[in-house]
C-alpha cells in the first residue's frame, strides 16, 4: 500500500526560501509541496479552489499581517493545519500566533528534521512548538505584565496621547485616580515615564 503523502503549501515572500524548503520537504518522502506563494492574496485565491493538509506561513508578508491571515484561514478552512515558519522569536509574536489558533510554530533557524517533525505532528492532530519557542513562551509568561481591564483601557488612552484630565473625563473618574493608575502602570512595566511606557507597549505589541 502506498504511503499517504502530506500535501503542503508554503507562503513566504522570499522565492529562494520557498525553493529550498520545497526541495527539503519533497525529498523527505513524507510530504509534498503542491504550491508556493509570495503573497497572502495569491494564497487566499488558491485556497478557494484547493486546500492543503498543512500550510507553512511566514508572518512578515508584503501585503498583510501573517497572524491575521492565520486567523482567517482557521476560521474559513478549519481542516487546514497552519504552522508559522518565521524568523520572529519575540514572545509577543509567538503568543499572538498561538492565541489565534496556529497549530505549530517553527523558527527558520530550526533543523530540517524539526520542520518535518512539525509537519507530521500537526497533520496527525497534535500541536507542535519548537523547544526553543517553548522556552521563549515560558520565559515570557514568567515576566509578562498582568493588567486589569481598567488598566488596559487607561494604557490605550496613554498610548493615544491623552492627558490625565482627559482620561479622567472619558472614564468618569477623578484626575487623582488616573494619576495613581498611571504611576501603577509605570511601576508594572518598570519604566520611568510615559514615553518609556508607550515604547515598551509598542515593542511588545500589547495593544
């Protein structure tokens, strides 16, 4: 009996990367790359006609956000297993990707054996996260900042440039209360002023 071959699509804007990964997968005998795409739009159009078993997705694409694209794929085509294959090793990016339902996360610096293991794992219904990525998640969760809903709202206003009196007016709270919350946020993020606070929020893509 012929062994079943896992059907794979690759979405990456670097043609050489697509070619290299395709050769690696095709030579493995475990899976076969049917199509590669250099834009999210081209991939989405192809999915309307034909779906793969596994889709390898780069997160930095020229025509959109790979994380948002992953969410749309999983919502529209739940049978497709999506693996992030990317250089992004930031905690916030990994966490966002996994939160939107990705089935796997592999760094481009990983070995060919690890990529093939990831493809086989998600195809068989298991989630796969590289050991290095797991370490990043555990470390990030250990030092992640926990915010209340009020703190999140005030943080958004601060990032939008509102002053304490303006935020107080929006939330129907006293200026003194908002000032207390602002100091609490500075302490939680271990920064000295609002500029540092906004920079840290943007770096970590928290909002």
